[in-house]
C-alpha cells in the first residue's frame, strides 16, 4: 500500500568540482552520501578496485560498470512503477531491458512481498548542515519502519563486501529521523544478481535474490561507523 505519510522536501542537485551537492530548504549545499563514502573509502578497497581495472583492462572495466549502471537504473524504474501503481507494466520489446525486468520481478516476489506500506520512493533526504542524498524507498518491512534500498549485482555478494551499502542505510535513516521525527533503526538491502543471457537474448540462468538487513545492535554499530566517516570527510 502506497501512503504519502510525509511531505518530503524537494532537493536540487548540482555538481561542484566533481562532487554531487544537494541544495536544501535551509539554504545549504550539502555533499551526498555517496560522495562522502567515495572520499573516505579505505585504501585497501581503492587498491582492490584499481587492481581489478588493470586486470580486466580499463576499457572493459568501463563497459562492465556502464552496463551494470544501466541495468540497475532500469530495475529501479520498474520497481518504482510497481510500488506506485501496484503492478508492473508489460515487458517492452527492447531486449536490452529484459534482464532488468526479470530482476525487478524477482525482487518483487521475494523481497517486496514483506513490505506492507510504502511511504515514498526515490526519497530525497538530508541531515541539516551535514549531508544529503536519495534513498530508494521508505516504509514498513516486516512490520518495522525501514529504509529500503534496491541493488543490482553482476555476481552474488558476500556480506563482508557491502559495508558501504549498510552505511548508506544508516545515513538515510538518521536523516529521515532528524527531519521527520521518525525513529527508523532498520535498513534492508534487496539485491538481485543479473541472469546470464546469450547472444540471442535468451536467459541461460535465472536472477538470484539476496537480502541483507541491519537492525538493533547492528544498526547501532553502523551508526557509529557512519559518524566516523563523516568526521573523516570534514577533516580532510
């Protein structure tokens, strides 16, 4: 059920010196959550990313990341339409969108079935004077008010690989609580692994669903980590 429980503030985006900033209602221009995480990424993760780019080749790496981004954007669009209208549209004739469509169906069937209320999708949020960003969804997941993010991936993820995703959830929850007076202390990642497709656009494997949630004491742990990353960002 889609319920407009809050009147979410509109935020405008702009890029300054390669950083995404959000103009907020209080007149400030704040860095995005992803900008903060990118700027404070641990050295070993930066090195691992560069090593991968060198291993596969920079051109191929760019192609892989571009295709993944496009696939993820389409999947998000399908999920947003489902949440707002209660159903998916018919699959289009564009074969390049078919994987995203099947992934969205998988997330709906195995993940969104546990969401009983949607309060907003593509929700702009900000923590006054500190940061801003956009979360995929806010609502009730298994009876608890939650920040819900949709992720696509080229291969299954180990939980140890998704620290930044957890930090995003906490960041958006804290911003929502600060501005809208909620007490969100749960975040959920609904993730789908892309299916394999041959040259004839036939699926040779099915999408694989993964779900990761932070709640209770674990949420408190990642909240502390987020404040440390923020401190690091502003001391640079």
